[in-house]
């Protein structure tokens, strides 16, 4: 609750208006500007929406939203209780906060005091009310909890719901199925993939039936957009076309996923596939290579610092790099827009943070793969110091508690 209070206090500075303070005071959030930009107050999402050609490229219009349908539906519901962008931020914060608290409680049930790596994370202050990602993190953590309880079908449903909020939880169906396959429960392995995919389809189908163009606009928009400014692709190949980036990032992500799966299979012992470790590695690879890396994606990664036994130094290092990107980006915006300055200390901080974050994600790909599941409460849940160098996996507990 302390982190959430601090997070709201940070963003509430912008209730006085976006007059430069959103950058100078670091209170920028997507919630306020998208209230009007996505016409939340006038359109039911997706139904009338479409992707239009604009002067700056493809533009979402008439209720089209860049997020999957359950996030868009949540945005619309929050809009029913607000009459302005300021009110929308307040209402959204009130509705989002329980998801953060529930996530903390669920992580505490699985990782004991390690849950502080979520509840006390600087990222929770920065991003709890930056966007709507608390929703998908809650769904993913709920699925991981069900997984550890061996409620595999429930986990699959929650991964499917997560995919209807932000897509990344869908990829976790693969490690879930492989853990069951390695335990020679092959029918159940295929079943969870079907259940997860079926859940995602069932949630999306009504929106698709009502308006195929409005539903597809979400995905068409992302296929046509370039990298965001605080992304390593923008620094490394600023002139790359969206089509080229789609190809490069798609290949790199797919190869990384394959490496994670193969490595997980080779690390299996006594029929136990390290499913949650592979999920974490796949997510790190996705965040590393994706052409869009929004600031709040850090929330996606935090639960795995709780669920896997990795040295707290990795968490500290990632938090520092993430903070450097956040402060650097928004302070540089202020310098550039309001002071007409470009290569400032803030921009250097941003660039350094972007590359540090990318390096850490590459290293965490390996660290997560070699990490063991954290002990549940009562079974040694302390954050024990371990070498920063990845260590070979010891005996794995099958198939997760």
C-alpha cells in the first residue's frame, strides 16, 4: 500500500495539467492522454474503431485501441465513472490498486518475504498507474500460482485471459504444456494448450464478430509502428522500417524461445521440466528483442524475481537501469521540448539506461534458466546471497509446488 500511495502521489502531480510538469516532475502516464485520444468517453471499444492513414502514419480512430480487448474493456468501464481525463486517472487508480494488492498477497503465498521484491519495487511506484499493466500481471501471477498448485487447467484459463489483456502470457502455455509432457501426461499437455487458446478465442470472438476491422486495428497498428524512442532498436538502427524490424525481432524472439525450451529440456531431471524458469527466460527475451519496450513492462518481470532463486543483486541492477531510463526519458523530453536542448545529461542517462537494461535482460535470460524455484513460506524463504554468476541447476522439484 505504501508503494501504491507513493505511485499515486507521483502521477497525481499531473492532475494540475500537462504543461511540462509531466516531464519535469516525472508524472507522465498514459491514462490521462488516452482518455481523449482513444475516445473512451464516447465509444465502446473496437466496435466502431478503425485504423486510418494520417500525416504521422497509421492512427487509431473511433474507439480503436492499441491494447487487446480485456484491457480496452477495462478502460471503457473506468470511463463510465469519469467526466474528464483527471477524473479518469483517479478512477483508474482506484480500480487498479486492488490488482496490485492481490498480486502481492499471491506472491507472498508462493515466495514468502521474497514478495517484497514486488511490493517494495521502485517500478511499482513508477508504473502502477502509468498504464493498465497491473491487470495482466495479476492474471499471469494467478496462473503461476495455479500452476504451482498443480491446477493446470486453471492456469491455462488465466494465461488465456492474460493474453486478452496483453499478449505475453499466451507464450507461457508452451512451458506449461512441456512440463506436463515431460511428466508423461501428454493428453493433459495438449489439453492445457487448447484450454488457454480457447479462452483467448472465446474472449476475443464477440469483438471480432461485432467489428472485424475494429478488432484487427489493434494488431495492424503494432505491425505498422516503428520502435519507441527508449528502445535499443531506435538507438542501433534508427532508419529501419517497421517491416524490417518485424522480421528481425520476430526471428530473434522465436530463436530465443527455442533456445530456452531446448535448454529447459536438457536441464530436466527425473521427468521435471523447469517450466517457470523457462517462462521467465522467454519473457526476458521478448522484452529484450521487441521493437516496443514501454516503461511499465518492468512490472511483467518482477514476479519472476520472487518465484525464482536469483541473487537480489540482479533485482537491484535492473531497478537501477530501469530508473535511469525512466528519469532520463522524461527529463530529456522536458529539455528538448521546453528548453530546446538535445544532447543533455538526461539524454545520456537515458541512452546508458537503455543499453544497461538490454545487457541485463540478455544476462537474465541465462540466470533465469539456471535458477531454481524459490522455496514457499516456511521452507527457507529468505533472500539468500548467491554469486551473480549463474550456477548450474541442482535437482529440480517436480512438477512445481
